[in-house]
């Protein structure tokens, strides 16, 4: 691929990535606020967003950090929560131009998120690394800038306002799970069961003493494994 074609792909990726960047800007604002509520500094919050592009993973990390969890606990929770990106990367690797050098694939893997994966998968023909770079060039600054603005706001706004704004992250999670839950009764029951068991872990004797990070690890593995065994996805799906 020539320099002109690479630039064209990069510009197209930037254009397609604008909605992603704007969405990340809004969502990461609440992450920045949440990080300040957990007593992280502005610099620490921004660094987390710059190096770990996953809202669910970052939210789980805050829980582990807030409870002074171990590094092992933090690493395991991130591994399990972000394991889906391995599947996404494997899928995209089949679309990447066969002549693309390894270092291109390596850099692309850092920017794989749900939204970037969706756009990249929709590309007709071979996927140019520069198209993904274009998306990353908009999405990553959007996520990081939103975190910065949220963290700065955390030092300015009243405590009541901060608590209210931090709810936005939970709203995002709800917006993600409700549409697919409407189409699948199995998924609906998995979500309801997950919420019920998670609440049980918070109040039941002995279980409530388990750290937040370990709860995430135990519940994610146990519930997903049970759902896979009891209600596996049909092969034609």
C-alpha cells in the first residue's frame, strides 16, 4: 500500500472514529469523576485511561485500588474482564492485509475496543492498519481528554453533584446490556441472576468479606461457565 493510500485510509478512519471519540469523551468524564472520588490524583486517572482502553476494566480496577487489593487480584480481574478482546483481535487478524508487518498488528491490538472492532469488522475487503490508526487517533484522545475533564471537575464541583454525575457510568452499562437482553431470554436471566448473586455477595456472611476484585473474578467465571453449559449458543447462531 502506497503512502497516498495509507493516508487516505487514515483520514477515513479518523472520520469514522469521530462518533466513537465523542461517545468516549462523555463516558470517560464520569470515570474521571469516579477516580477522584476514590482518591486518585488527576494524573493517575489520566494515565489509567491512556494505557487501559476499557471502561469495564477501569471501573473494576478502581474497586480493587479503593480496597487496597493485591497486584495479582488486579491482574486477574483485568484478564477476565478484557478476555473478549482476545477474540476480537483474533477475528480482526483474519481481515488485516496479509502483507502487513507484525509491528502494525501489534499496535492495532492496543486499540481494539468494542466500537473500533465493530467498525473495523464492517470494512469491505482487507483491513488497512492505517484505517484502525485513524480510529485510534480520535478515540484514544477522546477517552483520555474526557477523563481529564472529569478529574478536573472532581476538584471543582460539589460532592453531591459529583456523586450524581458518577452514575453516568452505570447508565452506560445499562444501555449496553438492555438491547441484547430484549432479544434473548437466556441473556436476560443471566443478567438478573448476576445482579442477584452480586447483591448476595455484598450482604451474606463470609461472602461479603471477599474483596471487590475477587468477587468480579469469581462471579464472571462461575456465571459465564454455568450459562455456557446450561444454555449454549446454537451453532448456527
